[in-house]
């Protein structure tokens, strides 16, 4: 896990920009409800917004983007909505695979994928392998992800390494190497859309020193221009990482 302080970059205007942005994409259902439409319409519109944000990130100086697509708690939603979401994920991978490969996007997934449909798991593994050599943008999608679940699984892996004698005592770095995000830099900035001010079990270990931005904008209305505004404000923050 890279040190967060090294993740920032300078934009064309000289402003400090975050290298790694993580987004809790919230508000799809409310966006649809406000228009009298089914919730899945909002989720489909949200998927289109992801494509726009992904394309905009490299020009904004963002090299790592992590998005929260489906949490371990989202299984509590209606069967119709869950199945609809899984279908949207599968179609997104199928439709965007060629474009991501051509545009230098590396796509990875974090979360406990064994609960997902086998076809979806195969699609995920396929696009991960296909885009493994790309580096223009590192896109990570959190699906069936929960921070506490990730930490529990990481602790199990760490205990196994200790039992095998691979390490003599556990360090913070050893735990980080057992997380789903092993090898990823920590997020510099976490954005949550829709006006909610919760972190919702998203990257609790990795985001310890992240800056947070909570915006009233619902995810389907979150444009690249809105992202650029937030990135501009990031440069005005005083990040001391525990120092005076």
C-alpha cells in the first residue's frame, strides 16, 4: 500500500490534484423516484455516468478511480432490484470491454465475488486479464464489498501466513498486503454523492487519511465538470497526516 502523501499530482494549472479518487455512487434510486420512474432506470443512468467519469479522469490528473457499486448490505434490497443490478454489471463489462482495452483502462474488482453469479464472475475475471497490461487509468469496482468483511477476510489470510511461518509478527503493511486492494495506493479523496454523510463501510482501512467531500448531487447528475470542481477544491486543503 503506497503512502498517501505521495499520491497527489499537479494539474496543468499547477494546482495539487488527487491521484486516487474513490466514489460512493449514491442516489440512483432517488433520482428515478423523483421522476416517477422505476429504481432500475436510475441504476442504468448511473452506469452511463460511470462511463463519462472514467473517460474524464485521465485528463483531470486522476490515475486511480475506485467506485462503490454494490455493498455486502445491498443484498437486503428486493430480488428484482438485485437481479437488475447484476444484469447491469454484466452488460457494462460486455459493452465496455473493447473500449477500456483500447483506451488504456485497467479494470479490477474488489469484494467477495464468490457469492456472485458464475457468469458474472467469469466476465469479471476475463476483463481483468484482458486489461492487466493497461495503466492510463486504474479502475477498481467494489462489488459485494464491505469494509468489515474485507478486514475479516484479510485477518484470516494474515493468520494463515503467521501459522505457516511466512512472517514472524504481523505489521500494518502485512495486513495491507492481505486486503483486496493490495498493491493499490490509498485514496487521496473520497466523494459521496446524494447528500448522505456516511462512509457506509467503504474502504475503512485505506481511507484513514483520505479527504472527504459530500455533495448533494445525485449520482446520475454527477458530471465530469462537477468532479473537476471538487478536484480544484482538493488543492486548497491542508493535509498534515497527523503532523502539526
